[in-house]
C-alpha cells in the first residue's frame, strides 16, 4: 500500500475553520461498512442509531494551552508547541526559530520565565519547565489550534476546542469526535440506558505531522500516553457478553482500546503506545466508531480504511465532498458501523 492510496482532493472552503453554533449542530454521515450504504443525517440523530445494550467509550483527555512565545537568550524569537508532557517539569516540544536552540541553552518566555533546553531528538526538543509544565501552560500558554485552521485562537476556542467531559490535562490537540456532544446529548444517552466508559489518550502534536514515506508500512507512529482502567476493560467485556456493540468515540478511543487488546480482549494499561492501524489490521474490541473527516494521506485515513474498507471510505469521502460536508477538527461527523 502507498500513502497516495489515501489521498483525496479537498476544496479549501470545506475546511471548517469555526465550529457550528451548537455542539450538536453538525451533520452526520452514517456509513454501513458491511454493505457500503450511506445515509445523510444530523448529529442529533445519533441517539437513534445507538442501542441500550451498546457501550460508548470516550477519551477524557483535556487540551492544555500548549503554544508559547518567547525568545532565545541570544535574542531570536521563538514559538514553542508542546508535543507531549513527559513528567511534571519536562516536555517534548517543537521549537520554531530562525535557528534552532542548542542543548544547554535557555528560552525566555514572555513573562521572563526561563526554560532549559535539555536535548534534541529529531524534530523535537526536550525542555525543562522549572515551575511545572501544566502550571506554566495555564499561566502563559495559548490554545494550540490545528495549523490547517489558518487563524489565531479566539476566546470561544477555549471552550469549543475542548470536550464537555474533558477531565485529564495533557493533550495538545482535541479528540475531535467528542466535540459534538453536549451535556444534554450525554444525558439522553444515559436515559436511554446506553453504557458509557472513559479512557485517556493524550493527543500529541505528532497527529498533525504528514506521513513522509511512500510505503505505508515504512511509517513509524509517534508515541502517545494512554490509560485504560480495569473498569473500562470490564465494561467492554460486559458489552460483548450482552451482545452489544463497543462504540469508540474518536480514533483516539479506537487506538487506545486496540492497543490494550493484543490478547483478544482489553487489559488494564497505563503507559505509551505507538499503535499504527492500517488496512489488514484485525480489530479485537471496537465494533463501531464515531469520527470526524480526516486529512488526506494521514494515518487516521488509514485507520478508518482499515475499519470500513478502503473503497468504502474513499467513496464516502467523495460523496461528503459532493454534499459539502465540513471537514476536520471543527467539521461534521461520521458514524461507521459494520
């Protein structure tokens, strides 16, 4: 397989640069991967497509203000985008500057706070935050909107580029399939009897990095931190026993569940994963997924193609473009069942 097999042409006006007025106001494309049938719906209709015996699995990661501006001790301007939080005072980051900082150097943030450049690995720098990564982000950071939005963050993004159930700080990008849910929708699902579980995958900035190889199998995924509790594993097992579906909300939930299911069913785990899902992968836990429309040639296009079938996905995307669906983080949603 070649990366070009997952490319498509998207007119720029279909990139959703702002969210809908209401969280649940997006459209929903329902793809039945078994038949290839497609239905055009509204996101609010998802309640009618989920059964009481089903389990919905959400990623409760919380986006942190992960973009910083400052200067090197030599005076050059610097923009920092966190890739991932390593521990309380250390993080990996992309550093944009006319000339990259050297290990042992210092970066001065806008309020005079000093970050130490510990070392460099490829395109990422390991930085030390003396006052703590999360504390510094809360005080000085700015919301890290995806680059394809081509705009600066606005006050409204502080709320809308965050799920309503986000509770575990650490992501530098939102698990965007979850952005469509408001409290009312979650309450309706609960009243219907739909089971719910939460896991954590802290999305890294690497999710926006282009695939730079020709052959899919030559690509190496970036690492991300996940936590899947025993309670989540039990909930999946119980859903299977009652013949309900495990519906992953977002590709991050898919990757987390599948990363811990190598034995055939999920096992509790806390640590890193670099699971790469592409066509040919055998899914062990996930029966359906709710997702957004992804970038051409991305690993997420490969993941949804693995789940729904390459031809089904390419046909669905072509139809979505024809029907003027809104794409990417603030765009419309897709429910894939099979």
